């Protein structure tokens, strides 16, 4: 399936790069991206009337598929009462109560408009709480696009960090230490070296931005233990995994409780929402109660709150969907690995088919994929009417609308290694 270059060319005349987020541009896979006219359930419809079976699902928010009736109804009803007030509403308290009830680490929460805002605010809070400045993160994890997180130090902890984007001042990343994922010894070494000046360790408890890489047994527990022993706050970035691996996210799934949690995607029900929350004593530092400033004109937007609430309430009432989605993905992963010999990492309703037959447990492993092969496979998926995330460093998602038949179609369209 080749999408017309005309739409993208026109977009490029007015929009920087023709897109509002780079990975949508198809620069990683070649060709022009589809332009979407509408979507329902698991299907996208392009401007040219082509139908695509969607395994990208807007990069994770759409756990109920596109345009689910209860979420649309809640958002429409909210919209008719006004789109924003900049004054408190009951909807904010209602969604906050749901989040606090579901996510083990969250005593208090604050809503923002994106995952990027959530992580940068959580870090500011951790720095204020500990009175320290350094941050430990993991190579290949993505925490949004604020300066401080845009570091991939490569292997080993002793290398000086270098920015992953130009325009990031060296001073902004002076305190960022990036170590390999699934490598507790590297974290220990970093803590030995910088010890008392580390404010936070931030981690995707299941990494989704180097392709999907689950934590190895004991990895999250060791992070918790190291943080406890050194007075460091542990931040789980659950922007992807929150309400995706279960109502309690990865922290409930793995039984490891962080001090702070960042959320996004699903909690907005398809609208722009992020959140950060955690221990009451840490959250108490946030303005207006405390000295840590954070604010947002559209934060807690009533339409977005209504959509998030409708989504989470539906999930609460239908919790059986979580093991069902996980079982569907597990059967698919086992089958496709047998057919293709490719590495398929998975967790709950998420998976990545890596263009390698070697295990992938870190960003370095993920970078060893065969790029050409991935690109060819990507266009074969499109030919078969399947829309996968257009990059080999992403996770695919299923929704509650996807069935065994849909995963069989993906399997049929995937070539053996
Ligand atoms: N954290 C994680 C784990 C993410 O996957 C993302 C985005 O994909 C973000 C943070 C940033 O969220 P946003 O794109 O809403 O700013």
C-alpha cells in the first residue's frame, strides 16, 4: 500500500517536517505516511478510503479502540457544558480518585497535558524533596522531550552524557546519568560514583521505546532496594504501562512500588492528558501547598477528564479484558516466533516483533536489528492492510476490539526470518 505523497508534500509547506511529532513522518520506514480521515474500533480509514487494521492505536492511549461509545458520550456531554473553565471541576476530583484508588504508589495526583510535562514535573519534585540534582535514567528509555531526559550515554556509566538532540545545553544534562537497562550492576556503579547527589532513578518499568523490553526478574526490585538504601526517589514512568498492564499498571503487575509515578496516554481516553503522583509527603511540596512550582492553563481540562474517567470506569468494570489481551498476545508471540524465528517481546496487550533472531534485553540489543529487513517487512504489512508503529524502536498495541483473527492476519503478513 503506497500512500499519496501529495498530502504529505502539502503538509510540509506549512508544518515543520509535515508532522507534529517526528515518528509519524515515516522517516524510519520510507515513503509517505497515510493521512487519516476517520477511525472506529480497530480500523483506520485513510483519506483515500483505504482501511488499515491498527496495531499502533495512537501510540497507546486507545485501549478500547477508536471512538468507543462510552468515552465519546462522556466527552460530548462534557463539551456541551463548556470546553474549559480554568476553575476547579468535580470531574478532576473524580478522575483523581480513580487514579489514586487504582495505582498503588499514588496518594495524590496532579493532571497535566502530556507525558513530557508529567516526567519533567516529577523530576523537579524529586529534586526538591531530596535536595539533590542528579538523575539516573536508562539507555533507550524515553521520558518525553524535555532537555534533561534527552541523554543516551551509551554503554557504561563512566562516559560523559551527550545529548540525543541538538539544542540541548550541556549544562541541562550535566546531572543526567544514563545506564543500560536491565543492568543493576551499572546502576550500582553509578550510585557508587555519584551516591549522595542522586535525586531520582527514573525507569520505564516495561520499556516501550527501544521496542518492548520487559524488566528481567529482580531488576525493578533491585532498583527499589538501591533507592531505599541511598535516599533516592524511584520514579516509574508508566505513561505507556499505566492502565495498560492492568488497573494498577506495571507497579501492581510486578509488585514493586515507586515513590512517584508518571502517567499519560490511557488516562486521557484519547485526549491530551498526563499526570504525576505519588507519596503524600512528596506531593505536599507542590504549589500551592509547597514551594515546587508547576501549573497549566488547560490542565485538568473537563472534556479530557470526562474521557479519562469513562475509560477507566469501563476498564474497572471489565477487568477480565486484561488477562484476555495478554493471552491473545502470548499465543500470537509464541506462534509467530515459531513461524519466523524472530524475537517477539511482549507484556500484556503490547508486543514488539524485532528484526533479529537474537534476544533483546537492552537498547544496545535493539540497535542490532536489521534495518533494511524491518523496512521491507513494514511495507509488506501495509500491503496487507496492517498499520504497525512506523519505527523498529516502538511497541505495538492491541485493544479490546482486537481478536485472534486480527493477530492471525498479522502473522500471515510477517515473513519468516
Ligand atoms: N514517557 C513514556 C514512557 C512515553 O512513552 C512517552 C511518549 O511516548 C512520554 C513519556 C512522553 O509523553 P508525551 O508524548 O505525551 O509527551
